[in-house]
């Protein structure tokens, strides 16, 4: 049995910090999403791209902060949602996991459809989470995230995401990259011109890349190879850290959720489904059995 590849997030800067890149290898993550939710390959790929988007946006998070990405389209998949934490953990699910053979979309774009929106929710622990929303451009997720950066953050960005599945539907490799030229710190015409030149140079290099699918090695993306393509003059690695599927759910949290529903509704659920109730976490598909005795009002008759 071969060991599962270790997914990583690698962040690098170049040109004195004015350009930066993040590379994700996500082979194990895609497999884990697919295994947990028993997804068709196309749904797993689409959901994994949304998870990659959340990870790409998670690099500035600290402590308990999180970022959630939701891609919602007019296509048959309807939506996929992922939340990343500050430590390389991400969880994700989609509106549905499988399609009948005749209805299964052939591509991620067909699954989401080109009309819809990409929603970014940043929970910085400061009360109301910050929300940004942009229209979907292609439904491929990668282009939609590019447009989000341009539209909401005024940062010219290139995002690539791809994956390879076997004919049997197993993920062989998947990965993602983001490369961007940061707005200049200075305000002079020279600063602006240098920024434009860097942006154009970066765009040309991204354009000249071989198809991402060809760059996907067995374990995912080879970050060093990709970074050398983006920054042939040299680069510095800022971070090389593990990423993995991780969910914040627990027995206690699920029981707390029931408590908030109120006793009447919970009693009704027990009457309909019997004991224990099997509560499923949407994000990770873990099942938590809950007994009446575990609830604050105990197993006494309602009165
Ligand atoms: Zn969970």
C-alpha cells in the first residue's frame, strides 16, 4: 500500500516582495473530499477547487479566523462551499454528491454553469463577518477567483487549478496555484510603471506555461518547477506547510446545535426518528449519535 501524499501549501515572493505566488498540492485533499462524501469525480473536483480557493485566501488568517468560499451557479451542482482555517485546515461539501449517469455534468463549468456568484466570507472574529461577492465568469472556479481578486481587491492575479482522475474516478493528482503582482507601495509614476511591467511579465509567463494538467506529477504540483517558471530571476520561499481536510465539528457542538433548536422540535425529531438521533455534519459527513439523556433537559417527559 502506498502512503497518501502529503499535501502542502508553498508561498513565495520575488522582485523584492512585489510579486507573490502560492502553490497548493491537493491530491490527498481531493481524495479525502471524495471519500468522505462519496462523490462523483466531477463533483469531487469542483468541491476541491472551492476548497483550494478557501486555502488560497486563508494565508492572512490568524488564530480562530476563517474564510468561507461559496460558488453558487445555475448549473446542476447548484453550490459547493468550503471553509479554511488559519492552519492549513479546510472542510468542504457540495449541494449534491452524485448524479445519475445520464445527468452527470461532463466538466466543472457544466456542473456550476457560467451564471452565478462567488461569495467570500471572512470571519475575522470581529463581529459581523466581511462578505465579498462577484459574478461567476466561467464556472471553472479558477477564473472566477481571478475575477474576484480583480473586482473586489483590485489585485491582478492568475489562478490555475487542475486535476487528473482515472477512468474509474479516482483522483491521481490535483493542484492549484495563485500568482499576483501586489499594488505598489509607493505612489510615483515610476512605481506604477514598474508595477505594470511586473504584471505584464507575470501574465506572459503564466500564458507560456504548459497546461497545468501536464505539470501535475504523481503527488500533485511540483512547486519548485512552477516557481522557477514564474520567477526565473529567483524567489524566496516564505512558507512551506501542510494542508489537510479538517472539520471543527464535535459531539458537543452538534448537541449545542440541537439545544438551540429548542425542546419541542427536538422531541418531535426523536418521536419521528427514534433514539439515538443521527446528526450529520454537512461539511465532513461525520455522524454523531445523540441520546435524549445527553440533552440539557435530560430524558424526562416534557411537561
Ligand atoms: Zn464536520
